[in-house]
């Protein structure tokens, strides 16, 4: 049986890493980094990924940056 506490922390870390990766890619492409461009970059990254679980994390990451007050994944400041 999976440990849900570990799974939640792991998912939070992955969401943070996904957002960071999107920021790096935007920066490498000399694109502005704002909510709009970050959301579009995450959507593009999700389209490229074949892993359904990771695609879900991209959508969670998009929600985290566009509606942080509605997301509660346990990261302080995102509540």
C-alpha cells in the first residue's frame, strides 16, 4: 500500500520542479516570464509528455500559477 503522505510531498516537489523547468525554458527562449506565458509553456510541455500522471502534474502546476488561492497542495504560501 502506498504512503499517501510521501506521495503528496513527492507530487508537490514535482509540481515545483515542473514550474521551475518551464521558467528555465522560457528564459532560454528569451521569452517573458509571467502567468500567461508560464501557463502556455506548461500546456505545451503537457502536450509533449506521454505519461498521464505527469500530464496531470502539468495541469496542477498551471492551476497553481493561475489560481493559487484555490489550490491546496500543502506548499506554504499557496493556500
